[in-house]
C-alpha cells in the first residue's frame, strides 16, 4: 500500500504539471508568425506570441483574431486551442482519478492495520 500511495503522489504531480502547463499555454496563445508595424510604415513579420500581451482581451473568445493574426503556420490558433484544451481536460480527469486512488491507498494503508486477520 505504501508503494501505491507513493505512485499515486507521483501521478498526481504529473497530472498537476500537465494542468498548469496547458493552462499557461492556453493563456499565452500559440507561437506563430504575425505582422508587426514598423517605424517606416511597412509591415514586418516575426515569430512570437502575438496574443500574450493583449490588454483586457482574451483571444479564446474572439474567433476573428484566430484567422487574422497568425500568418504562418496556417490554422495555428485552432490547432493550439484544441490540443491544449484536450490536454487540460485529460489532466483534470487524471487528477480526479488519482485523488480517488490516493484516498483508497490512504484508507488501505492506515485502516488496514486495524483489520483482524484470521490465520
């Protein structure tokens, strides 16, 4: 039971790291090529995180930004949102399952000592 408890703690840590990483990736947006206005009134393109510094706007709710900001790779925002939303959902399910397994392990570890064993 102790090994099961330690494995559950390690699985919880992995699921929590996946949850945090996916949440931050959804918050910052994809890494793509986007247009940057330059000083001589020409458009220059560069790679970066175009949605990272939006003031009081969330790109997740504004689908017009999805197709208009990222130039390359095509459909980068849609792929990014679907991929990290799926990872976020799976990590939430994994956290719930690991918590159930940890509760079971703790009960087996601590309450198992009080069971009467017949020889």
